[in-house]
C-alpha cells in the first residue's frame, strides 16, 4: 500500500489545509464585521458553517477537537439567531405578538400564566429571594447544555457524537423558528400594551442590576442580541434534551438534568421570559429531533465519511 504522502501529493494537501484555515478564519471574522461591511445574510450563514467543517478537516479526531467543534456550532447559533435583528424595523413588521397572548390565556384559564405566577410569587417593587433563585436558574442555562455534553464526552464518549448531533439539530431548528415566526416574549408584549391589565415584568433585569451593578447594562446588551427570538423556547427545549441525553449516559446525572429542566420551566414563565406556549413548542422541537435523528443518520454518516476523507488528505 502506498504511503499517504504519495496518495495525496503536497499541492492537494496544501489546498485542503488552506481552504480549511480560510473557513475557520471567515467563520469568526465575517460575523463580527458583517454590519460594517454589509455582508449578506447568506454569506454570513455560510461562513459560520465553514468554521466547524474547517476544524473537522484540519485537526485529527480527539476529545478536545470534538469539544471545539461543538463550541463552533454554538458560535454559529449565536450569530445566526441574531441575524434577523440586524434589521429591527424589517423584523418588527413581521413580529407576531397577539397569537401567543391569546393561546396562553387559554392555557391559563383566562389569565396569562406569567401574570399569575408573578402575582403569587412576587412582592411589588422589590426583589425577593425567589426572584434571585429563579434568575440564577435562568442564567445557568447559558452553560447547562454545554456542560451536559462535556460530561457525556468524558464520561461516555461513545454517545457523544449522537448527543452533540441532536443538540446541534435542536439549536438549528430553533433558529429556523426564529426566522420563520418572530415572536415577542411576554415581558415585551406587556411593555408595549398587548397584555392589557395583566402586567408582566422582566424580573431578571432587577436582579441583574442588583447583582452586577454598573456592569449590568453591558451584560444585558450582550444577552439580548435578538429580543424577539422566543418561539420555540430553546431554553426549555435544550434543557429537556440535555436531561434525556444525560439519563441515557448516567441515571444520577439524568435526575439532576430533569430537576433542572423542571425548575427552569417554572423560572422562564415566572420571570416573564417565555409563554407556556413557547415551552410546549420547545418540547415539540425535542420530539422532532429525537424521532427524526435516526431518519437523517445515514446522511449525517455519509457527510462524516466525506469529511474524514478530507481530514486524511489534510493530515497525510
């Protein structure tokens, strides 16, 4: 059998490695410069996709590389879910508000569940210990799905590829929902007069001001890249999917995951972040991913085989 260096001549290896490096660089640079350079949305999306592909081709398969690939996927999600809000006025014209209020009033027997929980739990004009607890549970979500996958990566590595594939699919489909059905969250609907006498506050803001002080405005801005990315609730959907994946890997970890998902579901409604309808849509999203993943697995494996061929060329 011929050595790999003879099978893949140096010019071809150099071309593949160069293209991979360009893809990785573009996946970071173009999203950051997209507004200044007026980069078209399609080009920005393509650039974010090129990053993980470039890394998969350039680096040999290791646990750190797998973790890096998922981190790049999350960077892509962060960028793409913000893209619609690059044109706030255009997105505002497509914004849906009333349907979610209508359906949640049905779910809440005539009143918004957000309003009911804030009346039951809250104290007008001051931050309570429960407000802080629920807000911390909400903030923990920004790490929880990723921490779950890191746990699976090192505890049960054979399950990691499938788990990461499902989580990435959930984020991607959720992002598609943000594009297709931009929906205002309950706190925004209330601030803009859509909920009538049912005032829904964004309690996270008061807690954030108390905890972070002068740093809060910058943190708040960084977390609010698209305030109308609410349907479906990826907060809830991703936490439920994390619980399922953790339970398949380790039952004790799964119990922790399910407990967190339950607390987060209550927190998202009580804090005014999501409607119950958003949470139900998040559950539906998880069901689609779980049922659909075996159907698209052959395509995913075929793509993986092709990437591995390029990896062998790049690292010959």
